C-alpha cells in the first residue's frame, strides 16, 4: 500500500503543469521563458500581446545567447489566460495588486495556486478574497533572478539567478508542495519559510530602493531638472548605505519584538550583503555585476531629467513596501524613526502634495492580532 501511494505521488509530481504569468515585463518574460524551456505549458497575460513573438530568446550579462524558449502562448484577455491553469504567477508591481485581485475574483477557481514574485507588498491582504475562495497564495522572499528586457516581447537578459529560493504559502500545509513544484519549474532549490511574515518583512526593495531614492532626490524641488539619469547602483553613496542600515536596524528590532514567531529568515541586510559598515555596503553594491547599467527611475524633461514618480520604485516601494513594514511595526509598538523620515519625505514631495497619496494599509491593530494571523499561516 505504501509503495502504491509513493508511485501515485511520483506520478503526480512528474505531471506537467499549466501556467499563466501575469505581466510581460523583466521578471515575467524571463520566468515564462525559463518554464517553457523546461517543458511547462505557459501563457503570458500582457496588455501588449501584439508585441510578443512566438518565442523568447534568453541572453546572459555578456550578451551571449543562452537558449530559445518556444511554444509560449500570449493573451491580452485575463479570463482566457488563467482559465484551466494550475499556477498563476503575478509579477506586477504591488500598487496593482488590489485591482488585479478584483479582476481575478470572478475568474479563478478553488485549488488554483497563485504565486507572487516577489511576495512582498501586503499580498496576503490584497488577495484575501482569492484565499477565501480556496486558492493557495504563496510568495517568493525575493525574485528568483535579476532580469532586464533586451527586446520587449522577444528577448530578455538573465543577469543573476539565485542559488536558492525561499518560499512561504499563506496556507502552511501547502508550502512543501509549492516548494517542490517550483524547484521543478525553475530548476532552483527551494526552501520552506516558517510563515508568510518572513516574506512580508523581507527588507529588499522596500528599504533598498527607498533609501537610495532619498539620497539622490532629498533636495528635489518642483521644477528641478537634473543633467543626467544617474546609474542607480553604480553611483550609490554612503548616505544611502547609512539610511538603509538605520532602517534595517529598526526592522531587526521588530523581528526581535515578535519573538514568538520564527523570523530568523528575515535576514539583516548587513548579513545579506556581507557588510558591517556603510562604506562596506557602498563598496559591495558597486561590485555587484548584475546591478551594472541599471538607471534610476527618471524621465526626460526638456534637455534634462527629473524623477519619475509614477515608477514602481516610488509607487510600490514606498506605499506598498516601506509603509507595510511601518504598519506592522506600529501594531507591534516598535518605533521606526528612520523609516518615518523616509516616509515623511516621500509624502511631502511637491507632486504628492497636489494629489492623494494612495497606499495599502494593513488591517491589523496590535500584537494579539499579528500573532493570530501569522502563527496560523
């Protein structure tokens, strides 16, 4: 009997899955190509299906051709794209989560698995209706690779794959299966995280990008134009590192306060980047080859450049990244003066004073509710 069960389990694991990748940007294009290249059935949902070829070419950071992924379907109709698929992969910025969740709520079926890449941004709340409907929601702690489009809809650069992935499902009992499957889909070892809060509190873009934006644009005034579009990482400075470390210290204090939850996988960025001082971090950031050539979120203004406040670096990483961590810290009664300084600078920007700053507020109030939500997730 035990042998029979094991055979059935093996057969299930060997069965190819159907996937929908929502988003035809950097990560979505690469993820679709990788899975299709490994024999999975993949559809990309994008607002520009006509710009996609019937194949996607993948290149390394030296512009060397790696492989061609063929057989990828492309659709501009969400219901068509997700109908009958086993896995839905969401690679859109976090400020689009709530709208997408409403669109999916009348389409998805119980049992479908929805992966958020990366899983930060309050996804467990934004997609709450889909969880209630019987879908499994899971998230990557960080993206599986750095990617940059070479030719939209046709080719993409793979700039640095992770050696391991860390994944948590909102429904804990589903995490093991999701990890095993994802390891097959992408060919990267996957480790199970103890709870989804390990994903939500990951100090990646929410602290990394916001600290750098502050160091670049802290003296911005309405109408100010810059002579160039800065290299985001290669011109990284010690002020960005100092602000980042201050925010990182506050996050680690929050993790210690929530001592009854297992948050040891929420690594300090000092550990993640192997840097003890701000100068060490600046040097480390400069040395990461995959970061080279990445420009800042800026747009043309006459003969110069100005910050692009519609970029996901601003709209997602402040409003659905930094603010989410601050809300959890507030519920845990942990002070975050460094994060507060970044947030207050952002909402006081001249452009933001003229419009309502939209952000996702986590619906929790107090330690008891935090433990109740994440201890069982």
